[in-house]
């Protein structure tokens, strides 16, 4: 069994064949999925998907590339929404993205801190997006953890070794996507070797970043199998053992998500 801890089943790429995509995931051994919020105002669409598919759960939050559009969303709004529905098992994705210069850094940082507060209050894991922002992300996580613990995931990890180390030291989990499988991702595979096995997760970030076996195609949850295989080979583990480890880790960090 595997869990795709981060996908976007509400995106238009999946609209025409969502039933088939979920079935293919199940057939591939991906028995549960977490579809991740990028705009709080689109939460109803996410919840409708989770209500249709018992194996699908979701988060609530604002992607950093949408931060300026939802600055009116306060911590208490995130907490209220997260507590209102059994299928909401995480906060986010929130974070910092300095690669795409579409949102002010201060707006992204404001949103991130509000999501951290919501994670701290609910103890639901914060799904963190961090791109080209290692220094600021490490500083904010360190500062905020000093105010009180909160669970978090460095999702689709493609940052440097230092952010991975700091994240793990602060109690966070590190999630690897199809990027791990790319031939030129040797440095990322080396970082994966440094992450304790009880902090490892796998994801697709579908419809983006299809792993090597399907490179160039639209990604989907069933493809997380290839990422798990490469992670297993990187760590010298069997595929079955890697599946067991990442699945147990997923249930630990997504503590509100039941086993289906």
C-alpha cells in the first residue's frame, strides 16, 4: 500500500476522467490520497471530491502564489474550516515561492505565519511549499517553532541539504516527488539518504512532475509508485519495505486521516 500525500485532483486536468484516475491509483496499490488546497475560496470543490471518493482526503489553505488574493483569510478562518469537516486532514499548502515573482514576499510570509498558527492550534500538519526561499523558510520555521510546536511537511522537496536538516531537526517530515527520479537529481537523492526513515513521505504533486517512467506526461496519483521505487533503491530497501515505511509515516503525520 502507498499513499499519495500531495496531489491536486480538483485541477481541470483531471475533470474528464477523475473516476478512472482514482481507480488506476487503487489498482496500482495507492489506496489513499490527499488532494491539496491552493485557494481557501475553492474549498467546496475539494470537499465535493472527498465526499465522492472515500479514499480521498484534503487540506485547507492558500498557496503562496495566491497569497495576495486571500490576505483576508485569517487564522481563525482556517481553524474553523479545518475543524468543520472530517475529511480535512491538513493545513496548506502555504509557504514561500521566490522563483515566480508573482506575489510580494511579505504577503507570502504573512500567509505562512497564519497557516503556522492554524497548524499549531489544530495540530493538523502544515503542508509547506518552499521554492528559492531556503533562508527565509528556515528562519521562519525556527522562529515559529520557538512559539510552540506544530507538525509540518516540506512537500515536493527540491531545496538544499541545509533546509532538509533544519526541517528534520525541528520535527518536520520531508516529502519527495517525481523530481527524485530524474537523472540529474543525484544531489536530491543524496539528501534523501540523510533524512531519517521515519520522516520520509512520497507524493506526486499531480498533475505536475511525472516521475521518470512517465516523464513528459500528465502526472497522476498512481505514478507515485515509481517515486517510491526510486526512493527504495536510493536507500537500499525493498519496494515493499519502502511502501510500509512511507505509509506508516503518512498515517502518523496525517493523524486525522483514518485507514480506509
